[in-house]
C-alpha cells in the first residue's frame, strides 16, 4: 500500500471518528419557547429535549440560577409560578451524564394574575400649593407636609404648612443638583437626586445636612418611600429597588407589571397599608402595587383633578404634571398634587 492510500484511509478514519459526537455536546434543548407569557399562578410545563441515545444520570432545573427541581428522565417538570417575581424569568435545564453536563436555557415573562381593579376619585378638600414647587416627593408627618422639589437651580427640601401651603423651613440643594424623591426614616430625611448619583441625609427637625451618599442603584433617582424596614426606590423604568435603610445599597427589587405588560415610568411612591402607591409620570394615573411581586392591583383614573380648562394660559401641561402622593396615617387622609400646581387635593379612591 503506497503512502497516498495510507494517508487517504487515515483521513477517512479521522472523519468517521469526528461524526461520533460527544454525547454531552450540543444535544439539549428546552421548552417552552423563549418569550412565552404566563400569568402569575400558572403552572409552566418545562421539559428538556435530547437525542434518543442520550442516557442522563439526572436533569436539574433552575430558575434564575436557583435550583427548583430534579428529574431522572425527560418527563415534564411542572413549574409553579405563584411565588415568583413578575417579569422575565430564565429557566435552565442542566443534563448530567457521568462527570459532564450540558445545559440549555429559555425565558418566560410572568404577568400579573388578573387585570387591575379600576378606580376613580372623589375630592374631599382642596388646599393651597406653592406654584414654584416642582414636586418630586411628598410626605405628611406630624401635621406638616414634607416636599422635595426638583428643577435646577431651585431644588430643595421643604417643610410646608398644610392649611396655608406656606414653606416654614427649607434646605436648598444648590444649583448643580436636581432633587427627586424623599423619605423620613426615624429622625432623618433621605433625599435622592435625578442623575447626579448622589443622595442627601438631613436632620428631620432642623433640616441640617448630616451626610451625603453615592447612589449607583438603577438608571436614575426618582421616587422613594419607606415601609419601616426598607426603602423603595424607582429609577424611570418599571423597576422598584429595595434599599437598606442604613447604607442605602440595593438588597432586591420588583418589576411592575399588570396582566398584559410592563408598566414603565413608575414615579413618586408612597407606602400605604402594606401596598405601594405610585403615579405614572406624564399620565393622570395612580397605581396600587403589590410590594411582594410587582403586580398592579388597582389603577386609579385621576383625569380632570385639575381640569385643563381651569389652567392659566402658558402653563406647561406636558411638564408640570400630576406628581406627589402623601398619606396621613393617623387621620387616614390621602393627598395628591402636581408639579407647580396651585392646589393640593385630599381625595378618596372610589371603585368604578
């Protein structure tokens, strides 16, 4: 046999060996299809698919890298979703064969279990509001409103008399800062900024600035509220972050969804009776949100709270929008206003 024939036969042998792939390589797929939507509480049928000659030792299933189940074969895993956060969830099947494994992933989108209840409002009383106040955060505490305002160079933290609308104490942030939401934590007030990635801590009684901190959580700083244990901060998207009350670093998050889609631009926040209330920026809408999973429970139509026909000529209706929610826990009163609005309204929500 000459050398050319030997070389040719050797080549065929190598090619034949190459056709017999490693049984743990490129053999696994997973269902359901990527991007499939489910409602919270649905049971998702998850299944790993692989070639008939593959004999796995085990198949481990994970959701967002957390193990949720294990099977010995390609039977269906029934994945419960009732305790999951809403939004995109990554599902992985990891097939073990001997000392090796092969995995495949897909993703689902988890929506709220049902449509929000639809509400409107009833005005109980109207109070004056400072028309120079570009409202970002609004609080009610011990008989006073605490209002954080934006718009350079006029950003400030203000203590306001409810009956007159007059500022009785304030701390200005300085011309380079755009103020955003604020929250009272014990004897301190924490205030965030829009894009400056900085937060301020004030003494609640004197408004003396005690410290500053870096805020690298989320896209931007928007609304914030406090539930007695942790802060909630939103960032212009549909995400609401959980922050440690002592050092303001992120400890978790929820994504806000109704039964159809993500709800972006959640803005000023207020924690009321174990739920989050948020206005939607540039919409006459307030949402009531489940703080455990991000589901929209109620949607409140606030149209005509301050009718367009009543607004003065030249008023910027696109910029100076509904913004500001405050809750009087002792008196069970709910207040809302808007950026540079002349009125603050005590309202009640009424089911449609």
